[in-house]
C-alpha cells in the first residue's frame, strides 16, 4: 500500500536521484548527437522519444518508491509469472526485426519483456532466499529452485535469440548466490561442471553468436562483416583523444560509420565527442552510483531489502561493465545496452523503476524497526 509518511520525504535519497538524472541527461545529449545523423524528418527524433521513456520511467520510479518494497516482494512470484507469460507471447506472436523476435507491439509502442524479467528475477530470488534462510552457506542441491527460476526465462530468451540478456540473467543468478553464500565444495563442483558443459554451450550457440566470439579474438578476420562493429567502435573511441572532438563533431558518428550508435555502441559516440577525460568522468559517475547502491545494501534494515538492493546494483554494474568492455574491444559483442544512456524504452523504464526500489529500501531504513 502507498503510505505518504513524511519520513519518506525527510529522508529521501537525493544523491541517488541526482546521479541517475545526471547520467540520463548525459544520455539524452548523446542520443541527440547520435540520432542527428540518423534523423528522418518523417519520424519523431530519437531523443524526444527517449524523453518520453524517461518521463514514463520516472513515473515508475515514483510508484516503486512510495509502495513499500515488501509489498512488491509479496507479489514477486506473480510479477515473475506475468513476465514469463510475456516471454511466451513474444515467441508466439512477437514483433521481429533483424532476425530477432524480442518485442511485443502495443499500439504505437513496442515493449521488450526480457527487460522486465531482469527485475522480476531479482524480486523472485530475493523472496526465495529471504524465506529459505538456512544459517549457513548453500549447497548445490539447495539451489535447485532458484536455478529453475532463472533457467526458464533464460531458455525462452535464448530462443528469441538474445544471448546478451540471457548472459545477464546467469550472471545475476551467480552474483546473488555468492551474496547469500555458497559452500566452497559446491563452488568447485559448479565451476568444474561449467567447464565440462562449455563445449555443449558452444554447440547451442547460433552461427552469428559463434562468429561474434571468434571476431572478439580477431576482429580483422572479417573487417567488413562480423568485425565491422568493433573495429569502427575502437576507431571512434581512439579518435576522441584526451579531450574529444566536441559535441556533434564526431566523424565516425556523424558520417554513420558507427553501427548501433544510439543503442549498444552509444559509449563510442560519447568517447569520440568527449574523449578520454569525458569517458573517465562518466565511468566515475557510474562507479558512484554502484558504490551508493552497495551502501544501501549494507545499511538495509532487513535481509529482503539487502537482497533486492544487491540484485539491482549488480544488474547496473554488470550491464555497465559488459557494455563498455564490449565497446572497447576487451569483451565479445553480445548486445547489452548501457544503463540510462542507450536508447530504448523498455530498458529505461525498468531501470528507473529499479532505482525507485533502491530509494525505497534506502529511505525505509529510517522507518522500519531494527
């Protein structure tokens, strides 16, 4: 239930809100520049669409802030079930583009359920581990149900196909498992099992996914094909130098050499225009956001709040880490957006709502009894 307790306002986490709004504002400017070269006078400019998504995201943030996070937890399995149903609908009647079937068309908008499932899994795992505390580190057999919670959407997302989001779900699962505690023998057994199953995982990958991994090790093997994205990205980042070329003056961006410059490779646009200095400042802001999220984790008044806050913080951390690593050529290209910067409504709304939950957990430590 929504309770307008004045302590929610008095103890409001302004630091978290300001950080997110500044990063989102930087993202808007970046999308304006990236979208300028892609503009079509017959369509709404990308940055104006992103403004709309940010506004909807802020509304989601407000709801997530005012509704007690324990209420979300009580309905965690229902939210998870709805998210799974949406993933099934995507496979049955989803909107397809560029060989991937990931979206549901809703009027003039498209929605990507695989973004919602990230938050749904965090809530579901937090509820499970909160209710099944065992007072010691978990063994592998005690993680069957949590693993199943992640495996079902992972397989559905892999069918779309969307390797990047599937990878995030697996990493989220292991991050939360390490947070709650895993027996060291079980860790060694899981690691050994992962190594043994690696050849099977490679066999299950699509041809283009295998090509991306091979391109990671040798981009020059196909400079005009699978290696084109990463080569152009590294050229854009490198050409920015220390201070950058200036706003809307990036040659790789404005001449359209840089693919997916408003989504997966949006950091390349930023680095080309603002240089090494701008890139470092942006990464420091992300670091502050992640450290602030961990601060909320360790100051949470209950285990449930700590689990939810940790899951959200790790979601942001891994998406930032993988996206920037991908853009710089130190990780394979797997199609993961940069939080609050990449163009995309589903991601922005879910992330903003997640930040609302973080603020919720932050402020309610002053309300909940120890």
